């Protein structure tokens, strides 16, 4: 005891060893307890995963009914949208090739008459873009689609005439796929193979004053049907400005009528001459504008249940 009392270093050393061993034991105990809990949880999850992976899928009756209801609701909303969109386009008419050609001649004659009355110049060999069918009949499958496109062309030309365009320079249309026989008609094609949206492309070039161009564009974009302006090119018809001093010489010649500066006889004659020959000329606002439009006319696929009344899509019914 005397040796241990004399050597305090050994007492402190062994005391630290004892306390450290006790603390290490406590930590090991709690770590093992935590390990046991995690190990049990892991084993449960691994067992559940293995069970789920071994199961064969089988639909639950409640989930299957909910899925069918959601599909039915979605299909109904899509049908409503397609019905609404189809109401904004010109409806297809069941027409024969001969009837189409008769309607074409009637529309061309009416447009030519109205354009002449309004003073609108038409291009040479004007036939609303349907020149091949002036003397030839279209196929029976293409006649309904051609008649719908004819109505669109007639609306565009009348928008130009009513907008007071000076002249129509170009009126072209892209040939329909059904005309060349590369696509079946809308009536004979299956619903599953019909594209949701197809487009007709029309090019219109005309000349008119700035106010006329604005009126024409407003008439086109405010139609009941979809007429989408894909490109717009505007060129000033007057490419050269007025000559400098053209009006000054006339005014100078008119002001040299006499010596009075108070509007005497000589001054009145000079003022009248200046009014006739040196009248103020406007530089901007009176020139003609050449406008070139590329217009897309979308054609939406027919819904499964067509609406009862679809005549509201006619652009003329406004």
C-alpha cells in the first residue's frame, strides 16, 4: 500500500483505464442495440422486396374502374375539343365532280363581276387558283375537299375586294394530296389513321394603299374559320422619292407675276398660278403597298360524333 501511495502515477493511470473501459463498454452496448434494430428492419424490407418481385401483377377492381373512368373522361374532353374546333372550319359537302365544276364557274363569274364593279384588277387567266378544273373534272374523291378549299379561296378574294385593294397580282394554292391520289378522301379513311390536323397553303399577293392593306388583314384574321398568316411581306410600291425642287420651281414661277407685295393685281395672279402649278405634294401616305401573304388553313380531323349544326364555320356566315 505504501508503494501504491507513493506512486500516484500508477493510481491515475489505472483509474483512467477503468473509466475508459466502462465508457467503451457502454458505447458498444448501445451500438450493438442499434445494429440489431437496423438489421431487423433491413431483413423485413428485403423480405418484402423479394415477395413483391415474385408476385404476378393482377389488377385491382377498384383501381381498374378508376382507370376506365379517367380514360372515359379524357376521351370525352378530347371529343368536345375536336367538335368545337370542327365548328370553326368550313364543312365538307358531298358533291359530285360536275356539281363542283358548276359551283366553280359560278363563283369565278361572281368574283370577276364584283371585282370589276369595285375597280380591282385581277391577274391574267384568273380562275380562283383552280385553272386545271376549268375544262377538266376532278375525281369523285377529291370533289368535296376541293369545294371546301374553293370556299376559302372565294372568301380571301372577297376580303381583298371589300378591302378596296387596287389589284390582285397572285392567287395560288397548294395542290391537295387527294387530288393526286396519294391520300384517301376524308369520308373513306379510317378514324385511326386520319391525322389530327392537316393544312392547306394559299399564297395571295396584292397591291393597295396602307388603309386598304389594314382592312384586308383585319378581314382575314377576323373570319369565323382559321386563316393563319404564316408569312407577310410588305414592299413600298414607290421605290424612288420625289425629285428635289420639283414644286419649288412652280411656286417661284407663280410668284413672279408683278411688283406688288401686298396682294395687288399682279400678286393675285401669281398666287393663283402658284396654287395650280405649285400645289403641295405629299411624300408619304399616298404610295401603293405591295403585300405578299402566305396563309395556312388548318383542317381538323372529324370527331367521332359530329355536331348537328356545323354551318357556323362558313367564313361568309358573319
